[in-house]
C-alpha cells in the first residue's frame, strides 16, 4: 500500500504535460472527485492505527505534488493558439488593414481652427441658406449695387406667403454672411473664425466649383488697426505653411471692408522661383481682407466711433491645394478613395 502511494508521488513529481489535454487527464486521475487522492483518503480509516499517521503524511505529500503540478502548468497552455496552422503558408503577405482617414479639407479646416484658437479666436457658425440681409445688404451691397455681380448666386424661390427681408433667400455665397449674425449676438471684443460651405452658380472646372469651403475671420475691439491684421495674417501663413513663408498685401476692393486688400503668399511649390502654379510670379493669392467698413459695424449695432475691426476670408480648397500640391479642385469632391487614403493625418 505504501509502495503504491510512493509510486504515485514519483509519478506526480516527474509529470511534464505537453498539452492542455494531458494536464486535464492528470487532474482527473489525481485530484477530481473520483480521482486517486479521494480514493486514498477514504482508505485511511482501513489502515492500521499505528501506520495511519505515516500513511496520512504520504497521501498529503501526493496531494501537494499533484496540486503543485496543476498550479505550475495552469497558465502554460493558455497562450497556445487554437488556430491550426498546419497546411498554411505563414510567409504569405497578410491582408491589408484598411483604416479610415480624415478628408484633406477636414484636416486643413481643423488646422486653421487650431492656429487661430492659439491666438484667442473662437469658432462661430451660420446657416447655409441665408437671407439677403446677412449675405449682401448688411455687408454694404445695396440693392442693384454692381458689386452683387461679383457673386453668382443660387437664389431660392419663395412662396407668396414667405416674407424675407428684401424678398430673397439664397445659398450663401460666402462665409462673410456670418459677420453680422455674430455682431448681433456678441459685443466687442470679438475674435472669431467661421468655417463653412459656400455656393456659387459657376461652371465646374479645375479652378472653380459650384460649392466650396471658406473660413471667415474677424476681430473687433477698440483701436484694432491694419497692422494687427497684417501681423495676424503673417502668423497664420507661417503656421499653416512654414516659417519661411512670406506674405504680400495688394490693394483690392470689397464692399464690406475699407481699405481692402488681397493677400499672396510666396509659392510653396517653387519657393518663389517661379512655376506654373504661381504662373511664374512666385506669389499665390490665398485670401481677401481689410478693415471692416464702419457701415457694417453699424449694421451689427456696434458703434464705429468706439470700435474698429479687421476681417479676412479664405478658401479652404485653395489652401489645401497649396499645402498638398494639388492642381485640380474637383478632386476634393470626387470622393475617390485612391486620393483620399493618402491623407492619414490626425489632429
Ligand atoms: N467674402 C469674400 C469672398 O468670398 C472674401 C473676403 C474678402 C472676406 C475680404 C473678408 C474680407 O472678410 O475682408 O470672396
């Protein structure tokens, strides 16, 4: 009897499972309810009294040896894959893992917001279907003013019972329409940018589209000057492109700013030496800007004798074309994944 238990102990101690199944067999044989240990413990009462202690110690030794093995190998087979690799060629290339990516216009919009938020600008919004007041009249385009011809507008037909200022609704032609909406709600200091989609009734080509995206920006406070505008735009250009980027301001005309200007940046493609993107001038126009016309401030119920402000408006596509060296605007709305999957940036 003792010899049998000693043999079991030796067996348990030398046990080396090579699989989960073997370990389970071992557990069933020794530890389970109907296993050897239970059997031996139940035999304890049949052992002669003077030998019982020694027998008990032996069975306990067996119990510890068996339980020790189970503990030792409990986790050993957990990581073993349940996949059967037999017959499979593990040297074959794997399936590519397709992950989503941001649209390049989203990346540029987020970057513009991030750049301006670092100097205290917040983000404002306005409707894409806009009334005449906010898109034109409040911005100093009087009815029949020839400047309205600058915008080829998608007008929306109104039913006779609809009464809108000046009788018209349109898809906004620029995000400048948000200016007076913000002025209606906030008083200076105002520092905000307004990203959004705009619509123009234009034939689609490599350089023009019937819808595109803009970011309007403006700052109104006491004593805001053209120097503030210039420095803000220089900061923006150098953050958006690179620290060597130069800007130049050319006099221009917009009804809602006085004086007005257009801003060029040194061409990012040829670094100013001349190429077909900048038409060999070394400069590319990226935005319109100026000092907010006092009449526009008045339309926003802000007193122009106390406050002044600057404004600017830029096309997101135009910036993205420069940044990613793209020469056809249409590619941004084609939704061709072969183009889109090149933009992995996360912000
Ligand atoms: N709204 C103008 C456009 O769509 C862009 C613009 C020019 C915005 C001058 C401005 C500005 O705020 O001051 O062409």
